[in-house]
């Protein structure tokens, strides 16, 4: 049982809910540790075939809990910041490298490190009340948790730098327009859209999804020849999955596939 995170498992979908609603799910140390523990356990759990990350109450997350920064002495705060960062790095890497598809479900505020954690997920669905911001510069910090990496790749360097420097809030529709989220939907439909997408992914070829994720991540900094080489290695692994065989059989038999995730 966790103090600041709710975990719910249903039909292959693990929903992880950051749960400090009175401070808009701002991260304190315990919530960060609990998130790391859950994500690292999820990586080992083959029953879980899709992950949804969201926030309790009216927000996704308001970043680092600033009361912790406010209480720290200057010297202490530099070393505390390093410790925090190491923990955040573990969470970001853990999320990005999960073998299952991960959806960030973003309603209300998603700012600072909370937004960058959403960027480490594979898909982002925003409600139309979403308020996204790289708020770091507002309090004199650089974007961390992989902000520079994810934003530049998702948006291109010009837009990424604009978000980081101006640190302004953008709404869900604008976030969809610039590619920061995959889709923005009315708040009334938000939960249903997220769960339908999660269930669809949970019924998919999970092992192949993991390979697709890894192939795309590893292709980021390679040239075409290297990517072609890499995709060959990945395709031979995909060809050997039970779900590939099932997919082809289902096609031949003119029926929907029944994927086992293996
Ligand atoms: O360690 C590391 O290296 C990681 C570093 C990470 C840095 C960051 O994450 S930078 C971003 C830090 N976060 C912020 O700067 C956001 C601060 N919050 C706000 O500016 C506003 O709360 C919002 C614009 C997000 C929302 O405004 P609003 O009016 O909708 O809500 P509110 O009334 O301000 O917030 C509700 C409560 O949550 C309020 O508490 P109260 O007054 O009801 O007792 C507020 O203080 C609290 N809260 C919101 N955000 C935080 C927070 N408490 C602590 N830390 C927060 N980040």
C-alpha cells in the first residue's frame, strides 16, 4: 500500500494515480519514491499490458512541492537538488523504458517536473481544461526530468525553447496543435477516451509494442543505415512472437486477432 499513489489494476490496465490532491499532486520525496517503486515493479509484471498515469482531484500535477525548496538552506538545497534529480531520473528512465505502452492522462494543471514526467510516457491525452507549462524558469530553474530532450524532439528546438524560456501556460487544444499531446478531448469524455484507448492497447501485441518503443528510442540518434540494421534485429524478434503468428492467422481466417501479449 502506498501513501501518495493509488494503484488500480483492471483487465490488463494498470492505472497509477498521483494522489496529493490538496497540493495538486505536487511531488514530495515519498510520492517520488513510491512512483519509482511502482514503475520498476511494473516493468517486471507481464500481467500488465498497458499503463495509465494520472492525477487525483482537479490536476495532473503541479511539479515539485515547493514548500520543500522553501524550507531548505542554500547549501543544503544544492545537494538535496542533486538527490532529487537522481530520483527523478530513475522515474523518467523507468517510465520511458517500460515494456508496456504508457498513457499520460492530463487534466487540469500539468507543470514543471509533472509535465516532463508526462513527456516520458508514450501517449498523452489531454482534457480541454488542461493547463500545461514548463514553469521551471518562473522560479529560476532549468527544465529537468528530461525536458530539453523530450521537448526538442517532440516540438522542434524553436518551440521547445519558447516553452522553456517563456514558461507560459498553454491549454489542451494548443498542446494538441503543437504536438505536445496526442489528443485533446472535452473533459466530459476524458475518462472514457483514456480507458478505451488503454483497453485497446491492453488487448494488443504487448511484446511487439515493447519492441516498437525500444526501436524508436534507439533510432533517435542513429543514421538511416544503422536504423535499418537495428530494425532487422527487432523484426526477427517480432516474427518470433506468438502474437505475430496469431495476427497472421486471424487475417487469413477473416476474424479479429486474440493477442496474448506474448
Ligand atoms: O528536484 C528537482 O530537481 C525537480 C525540480 C522541479 C521543479 C519544478 O517542478 S518547477 C515547477 C514547480 N511548480 C510550480 O511552480 C507550480 C506552483 N503552483 C502554481 O503556480 C499554482 O498552484 C498553479 C498555477 C499550478 C495552479 O493554480 P490554482 O490557482 O489553480 O491553484 P492554487 O490555489 O494555486 O493551488 C492549490 C493548492 O496547491 C494551494 O495550496 P493552498 O493555498 O490551498 O493551501 C497551493 O499552494 C498548492 N500548490 C500548488 N502547487 C504547488 C503547491 N504546493 C506546493 N508545491 C507546489 N508546486
